[in-house]
């Protein structure tokens, strides 16, 4: 971010109160910061620190947007974004037209069926060194490709891969876990635990 840092207070008309419940952030290729909020949809801050506005709140223009409580924004190769909400809804957002669609790409039918059946929701997505797609769920589970690794302890809040091709994920109240990338993870994840207060 260029320029001087500016403190944004709750009295600032450009910063609605709901923006303080930011769940996730990401930068796009132009250097804009996107934020997923718990009550105000998605906002974008330009690389000049100007708050552009909030998007994808359910209204007449965006009838497919079912919730303004957004967990994560996932950039896709075609320039669109997958947006996952806490009401187990997922949709695609086109920033060029400020429009949304329910047509998803790259997500398995097994994952979508599981989300709909259990009331789960997506919190994070990451690709490992073998291009396996990791999808973290907020209520007990990780999908890797078509396979569900189900455990009541797996309340995932974030997933990232490091430069050594290891996948790290955060479990709510269970610390940090690390799994070396593999073509096939077998029936269970071989994890190393860090910061686990229950260990």
C-alpha cells in the first residue's frame, strides 16, 4: 500500500460499523485489498487507500447473493471470485459488472452436496504442490479433491502452502497443523501439531 497510513474510525462515513468484523483479506493483481466481512458483504480498498465500496450484499441487483456474512473470497484463474458465506452458500462474483452467479467452477459435487446436507460452510481454499485442492470447512472437515477428511476437531479457519511444499492449516481452538504435500494422502492426514493448547 502506498502513501501515508490513515486511521479509519467508526465515525468515518466511509467505514460502516460492520467493516470491523473482517473475516478474511486478499490482494488482487492490481494491488487492491479485498475484505470479507461478517455483516457488510465484501469491500475493496484501492492501492491509494481509498475505500471503493462494498459489494455482493443481497439486493434486487444481486438476487443470488444469499448472505452478507462472508467467510472468504477466492480469486479464480478467469478473473472472477468465488465467495463463500457463513450460511453455507457459495457463488461467483464478477467485479467488472458487479454481478453474481450461482454457477461455480472447480468445486466437486461431493463437496457441494456435503455442504448443503450438513449446513457447513467454506472458510479457506488452497492448492498443494501436486495441485490437489484443499477446502477448509468451518464445521469439522477438510476436503482434498473429492475426499473428505472428517474430524470434529477440524474447524478450519485458514489454509496456506509454504515454499517447502508443506500445507499449514489452523484449527479453531486446536492450534496449527502442518502436512507435507503428497499426491495421495491416504485415509488420514499425517500431521505435525503446533501451538495446540489441548495437547
